[in-house]
C-alpha cells in the first residue's frame, strides 16, 4: 500500500517540513514568553491548536500540486517537475520568513504579524531605515539563516519535491481520498457550517497566548482575507439595526435631542460655544507620536517631560484620557475627525472617506480659516496627504518643503526632520497668517523608532542615546521650545493649543486589551482656559475635537459623537472606546465590554487598569458597545459622516 502512495511523497515532505518549521517556532515563542503564558490555565492548548492551524494552511497550499500530481500523466509531470520544486520551496521560504520575523514583531506589537505587517510593506524607505538602525542583528541573522535555507532547499529539493512515477489508474482511484483529506485538513471540521478561522484559537483572556497558537503565515493571510469585510462590523461582532445603533450612540453624547437637525445625517447636530466671540480663536493641535501617559511626569509616569509638566500649570490637563487605537492614523482619525473607532482600517486610509468626510479642517475652512498640516516626514505615509487634501486642509507642509526651502535645520533622520525643526517651521507659518484665523495639525516624528534626534539638546535619561526614554525627553524639549517661541508672537493670545498623543508606544499586556497602555496625555492651553485645572473623568480621544470646538467661540454643526466635556453633568459616567487589532473594548467607568470576531462579548471589572476580573455580561452594555461599531460602519459605508451642504 505504501508503494502505491509513493507518488504523494512531495506532499508528505512539504507538509512535514512545514509542520517542523512552525512547531519549532511555536516552541521557541513559548519559552520566550513562558512567564506570561504560564498564567493561562490549560496553556498547553496552544500546541494542539497550533497543529490544527498549521495543517489548515498547509492543506490549502497543497491542494493545487495534489490535483496536478493525481490528474496529470507522468509524461506531462516530467515536463513541469521544476514547478513543484519552486512551488514548495517558495512557500517554505515564506513560512521561514514569517516565523523569523515574528519575535521582533511580537516585541513591538504584542501579537503575531497581522495587517500592520502588510501595511508597512508599501513604505520601504521608512521601514527599511528603522529595521537597519533598530534591528540590525536580527536582520543579519535573518538574511544569513534564510540564505542558507534557500541554498540547502535548492540543492536537496529535487529529491524531496520532484514527483515520482505511479500507475495513472491508481492515481485516479486515490485522488478522491487525497482530495477529501486535504479538504478536511483545510476546513478542519466536517460539522461546522463555516471553515475554522482565527477566532477558534481563542481560549485565553491573554491575546498573546491565543496568537501563539496560530502561525504567522496564517495571521497575515487571514488579515489579507479579512480586508473584504472592511467597514462591515456585522460580520465581525454581530448584527444590529442601524436606527437602534444610532439611538444607543446618542445616549452617550452631550448633544440634546433637539440639537439633531437632519434625519439623513443621523448624528449631525448643532453645537454652541462656551461663549460666543466676534472673532473666533485659532486652533493648533500638536499631535505627539507615541507619547503614552507612562512617560509623562505630571501623569505619574517617568520623569521625562519637565516642559509638559510645567505647562500643565498653565492649562487644562486630562488625567484619565484613553486613545482609540495603536496606530497614528487611528489617533489622527480621532483627533481630527472625531470618528468612532472600529475593526476596519482608519478612515484616513479608506477609499470612501478620501473626500466629503467631516474633519475639523473642513469645518473651519468653511468658516474662513486657513487650514494646514505640518509634518517633518513624508505626508504620503499612511495616505495622510490624500485624506487631508480631500478633506479641508489647504496647505500640506512636509519633508519635501523642508528639503526645498534652502534653510538649515537641526536634524533629519529616518522618519524625517526633527521635532524642533517642525516647531520652528510651524511658528514661522503661524506668524505669516498676520491675523487671519487658522487651524493647524502639527505631527511629531522623533518618538518613532529608531528614536533619532540631534545631539546636545537634553541630558540623557538612558546611557545609550537612541532609546525610547531619551526620545520622549527630546520630544518634550521640542514642546517646550514651541511654546517658548509662540509666547513671543501676536498669534499666541488668540489661539487654543492642545498637546495630545496619537497613541502609546508598544501597546502590550496580558489581557485581551491592555487598557493601561491606552492612557495618553492631553493638555489644552489658551485664552480663557482655566490654569492648572485637571479633568479627571474617564474620557476618550474622540471627546477632544468637540471640546476644542466649544472653546473657539462660534456656533457650528458637527456629526461628531464625542462629548464636549464642558456640557457633561457631574453624574454622567465616564466612557472610552479602544480598538486593539480586531478586538474592541467599550468601557464605562470600571466596566468594560470586550468584543472579539465571531465570539460572544465578554465583560470585565477593571480593578486598577492592570487587573481585569470577569463578571456577568450586562446585555444592555454589550448592545451599546456593538452600537458604536455598527454606527461607525454605517456612517462610513453610507457616507453619512459629513457636513450639511448649503
């Protein structure tokens, strides 16, 4: 019987080698993160789960060569035998590449490679520069190891993967059995209506432990496959009627029922200012790359921000603010558009939001403001330039403008010009407005790995210069320099400023959503802003833009679902919404509902941001959580998140 199966040797060898690669990688990851994985009951399940998912991907890939081997005559197979050699080596190389990349990816993002891995492939300049400067030893090892593997595979692959001869009738008879086994392996179930997917690997409340049970080729392939569900939350967390979703979202807004003005644009509402002004204030948002609360002294973090700490006595400091995601484009989405986070990509990158989508810039431009985006790097990164250009930003000033203006700047690194160059450029631009109202988004770069900045600016916190702590301290230096310059200019007394982070650096933790890593700083400074005050209520990044609008001194219409903190009643419960990869967390005070794809929602009580205790699911709170994601999906797909045309 074994002799009759000899013609399947290429498939057996491919599947066996693939299992060895992915199993050895899983064992290595298990020992690297054993202290954390050990905390999960039945953690040993990552190995049978891993075997199951390894077989799924291997069976999918094996189907084409199996059909060819079984159905084509040996005479024809001899002519295309090199195809099998190249085909199997190509996928084994990809398995190796993904697994070799995994430890560093987990160290940075606390999960296996996913959609982010795909997104960064289209920005080779920035990504390659970061890899060479921050991960050079890993790069050298990967190149040497993969080169050796390719060489060995090419030399030995003929024996392993060339088809062998067999009676054609025997192959035809055995083909149904081979096809069934591969089909069963790929679906991994005969009783389920749907094929097994990544949600079937979830058995722990620690998302890293869950993803160790997968393999990185699968997670990236699944991320690519899931792009077809972009913007369709119903396929991920459950279904809800859009009218019910909007009604539930409105419960959490500060807008009153009579403020809503257009049934066709369900969240569009009137918003009145704290006090009406004949000439509205300017608005400047200084968005900080990766400045998590853990690095901010006045929020109980490391002593890295003396300038921001001092400035906190001159304005309103948010002490319990949580970002909406883990990517810069998610932070931009929240701060510039006020849009709800969801499992889809940020609206900055989505096709239907590249024009006629609400932003602060579009609104203020309609009020006669000059609008600008000022960035030391390339504005094309993450499609920022396209989104801004189509949604109200008149002027986009980026790396190319720094390059071409003939001025001498302090430093240019992998991600562009330094933060002090950014603030110098921005100050010059704001002075040039000469009294015209303006809105500007400034976006820093120096906090981004490989953490490059000019010498001689700060007293290093760490001995080695290019570390996250030193980069944070330099970012703070630049914040201080900006306000030092701005205070000397006429525009300062007529401008509302906010310094706020887009997200934290390295969002990781042992829970499904590491909530403590989502806490960020925000400081508002400007005329009539109370000095030295703190806002301690739980709040979300999406609450910032409506709050800022209320301080400018004019009536506006906005579809933003965030809360104006000045209209909040004392008894109103704090709320934040966080998107962590494909997991959504909806938090109200110390209760958080966590939604995972194709899973029933879970609820936890937050003891101190690090301890989450499972509790019985509040069905109404779970519906509110789903409502916010459903509303986001409908607003985007139906293009209902915009201003009313005059």
